[in-house]
């Protein structure tokens, strides 16, 4: 049963990853990118990260490496796991501070996009995308709260 659950989660993660890639392919702008897979990864890592999520994250990274990347096999698996672990660590340590969630989001967002930073223009574009994706994340978090 755990195997089917992990395979279903991996398929779920891969669907989000392909949505992210197709969305950024269709919205062709230099300065704005949307990252729904990162938002999913950050949300899972901060709210309910467990050992059950490790296999789907590694599998999603391997699928991305095999079909869509030009890097080494396992590079994105390591990157996705690093983002998950660091976001969980920062969330646990700095959540009680005023800007703790924003600092955690910013650091993990830059780690997630570390392969895309090649010059100052791409870094500035990622800063714009960081603000937009953080606003989307806060909108999602506020809409998911149940006030009954």
C-alpha cells in the first residue's frame, strides 16, 4: 500500500512539475516566471514534511533529469531534496519571527533557481519572480485557512 501511495505522490509531483514547465513555456516573459511545483514543494515541506515524501521527490527529480534536463542524473533530485530540507529547517527555526516565512521562502526560492542564475539580469528577474510567487503563496495559504 505504501508503494502505491508513493507512486501516486510521485505522479502528483510530476504533474505539478509539468504544469510549471508548460506554464513558463506559454507565458514567455523575461522577468516573470511562475513556479507551482516550488510552491507545492515549499508547502509540503513546511506543513507536513515526512519521510514518505522523500521517494516521490527523488523520483520527480530523476524524471526531470531524464527527460528535461541537460545536467547530470540526480542533480535535480538533490536540488529538490535540498529545498525541502532547508525550507523545513528554516520554517521550524524562524517561523516565530516577523519575517521568518519570507526569509525561508526567499532562501529556498534562490536555491531552487540556482541553476538559472547566470548574470545580473537573470538574478533581477528571479527577484521579481520571487515577489510574485510569494504573493501567490500567501494567497493560497490564506484561502486554505478554514474559518468556521
